[in-house]
C-alpha cells in the first residue's frame, strides 16, 4: 500500500526535524550565529 509508505516517510521526516530542532541550540552555541529574539 502506498499510503503506509507515505505515512512512514512523513513520520521519519518529523523525527529528523525534531532532532534538528533539539540540536539547533547546541549548534548555535558551538558556532557563532545570530541569536533569536526572545
């Protein structure tokens, strides 16, 4: 079924985005980058 594959791909993308978001602050402190406004 193609629907199951699409769903699995979407979940994988969400996991990758979540990991990037969690690692974002760490990368920002490691490398000089403009800070987000509070």
